[in-house]
């Protein structure tokens, strides 16, 4: 049943009404736990869930093109059978790292194609390609795009690690779901 309460304003003479809605049914139910089959998470599960997300950052710092995938993959393969939480977080981290590597590969291909056209264009125009070094915007824009990919990895992996450390699963906003 919907109820209304109205009161008249003293200065303007206008009536202000407030609608009182009943409490929705879903708010009366107890909040369900997020995790599967109501299992309790141990501190080690939360720690390993956070480490799997951070493995991509460490791997990318060591070996940039595919190190991020290897970092997350190794940690996930070591601990995936111990907890469903670690398994889920490892898959999320691995999918995100694969997505970032695919984006980086696309940037490298676009960069190679644009530099090829640029070089051949200068060669056919008769410019002295080997003595005159001028860097145009394409070089800096592709390096800038790679920095954006690295920053995305850093920011989202830290957010995911903090979330996993608290015991809540994290789903990356930019991720192809390849590993299921």
C-alpha cells in the first residue's frame, strides 16, 4: 500500500507531499554471500587471489610482450585447484592479461605498417632517409598508446588485487572471456 504525507508550507501556502513506498521484497531478504556454496574464504585464498592479479604487473615489468600472461598463468596454475575463489580470480586475471597482450600486438602491427608507409614515402620522395632523422607524431602516438596499455594494466590490476584481498571477486571492465 502506498501512503502519502502532506504538509502545508507556512510562507507560500503550497502543499508539499511525500510518497511513502512499501519496502521492496528483495530488501527484506538477508544478503547472500558472494561466494559459491557459502564457503568461507581463508586468508591464504584472499592473498593468492590478490597475487594472481599482481602477477600480470610483475610479468609485464620483467618481459613486456608476453610476461604479463606468464605471470598470471604461473600463479593461477599453481593454486587453481585449492580454492574456487583463486580459480575464478586467476581466470579473470589471465583473460585481462591476454586482452592487453592482444591490444599491444594490434598497436605493434599498426605501428609497423605506418612506419613502413612513412619510410617508403620518404625514400620515394628522394629524402635522405639515413642522414636526416626526424620523428613525427606517429612514433610518439604509438609509444603513448603502449603507455596507456601499461597504465591500464597497472590501475585495473591493483584495483582487482585490493578487491580480491578483501575477499570479493573482481570482474575487469575490458576483457575478452577466453579462459572459462
